[in-house]
C-alpha cells in the first residue's frame, strides 16, 4: 500500500510527461502557425495567461527557471494574442493532445476521477499557476479531462519545486545545471542540465556545479516530494495504488 509520499514520488514522472507533453506538440505548433507567433510566445501567453494581463516581471516571478529578458521578449511579443484567448487555445491543445495520446487508454475515466479529488482539495499556496489552471473548465471526455488534470497537478509540483529551490538558496540556473548530477529528473527526454539551461536560454558559458550545489539540489528534490505528499493524502491507500498503476500503464504508451 502506497503512502502519500511514496505516491508523490511514483507519479511525478508520468504526470510530468503527460501533463507537459502537449507544450511541444503539433497542436501547439498549429496555434503558432495560425497566429504567426513563436513557440515561446505561445508558451508564456498560454501557460501563464491564467495570471491575467500583467507585466512580464509577474510572469518571470512564476516561471522562475527562465531568464527575465527571455520571458519579457516572449510575453510582450505574444501580446497580439489576448491572455483569455491564449489560455483557451492552450487548454484546447492540451485536450486534443490527450485525445491523440490517450484516446485508446481505458483507464482515463478513473484516472481523471482520482486526480480531480487531488486537485480540488490541494492548497494553492505557493503555486499561482496551479491556482489559475485549476479554475480553467475541464472537458467532459476522459482522455482530455485526465490530461488537463495531469497538467494542473504538474503546475502544482512545479510551483512547490520552485519554492524549494529558492529556499535552498539556489539560483534557478544552478538548480537546472545540477539536476542530473543530483539524480533528479531534468525533463525534455534525455537532455542533461546544460542542455536544459541552453533550452531555457541562459547565457553561456556554464559553471560546473560544485558538490555543495549538487547536494542542495538533491535535497530540493526530496523536499519537493515532501511538499507534494499532503496533496495525495486525500486518497486512500488503495486509491493511491490504483493511481500509480493507472499512470504506469499510461506512461508506457
């Protein structure tokens, strides 16, 4: 029987993959093509548009791991797409990607049911993008609904993780560079810390993280798991086991 912290650890991989996979999908590319915007313009306007129309510094405050100059350029460069429309289109892309990827997976209805319990009862403190995305209406069909809920849970972990990074006294670039050295998942397939930093547009050259930074980054991962544990405490042990198994099947697709 999985306890809440074990659940948090076991589900973070598949939720990270399926909750964020749509962001680099053909569905999002279609938005870029239709509105003549760059991929990052749509990314920031769509993902962070739940904050409302605001100054780019506000977006930097929640995006955390991107340099401000890049955020400002993309956020302002995408202003031809109003934030309400951007969020609507981004949600639709998430849903369409979910239908394409998980449309044949019979566990989606139950997966959505379990995740909805988690999302509804989780505290939004320290995770503004989670709070914003939780308010976005959910679709009715199970594959799209489950995928959007995974995106919402991913935003919750992302917000809490950013808090843990800053509390550890790490600069976001340091945390990014040290992630693979610390044994933490770095995302973007097999890309390593330097590749992620480059993808996030941090200027080179990069310093190799020292032992202290690596140790603090490893502790951040543990702390993030600790912060996510209460989120899954709303599930019974058997529901937690079921959630892990459902996501294992989905992760293998």
